[in-house]
C-alpha cells in the first residue's frame, strides 16, 4: 500500500461520489417533475 496507491483510491472514491451525487440529483429532478405537477393539479 504505497501512498500512490492510496491516492488512486481517493481519486476513485471522489469520482464515485460525484457520480452518485449526479444520479441522486437526476432522480430528485425526475421525482419533482413527475409527482409535484400531479399533486398541484389535484
């Protein structure tokens, strides 16, 4: 486990977090536009 190896893990973890964040934002956006207009119309 060299420092270089650890750096690689950190970079991958950060990239993974960014991807998860994008997915969560996309899901929230879809839910918002799929559900909110319906409840507003009722």
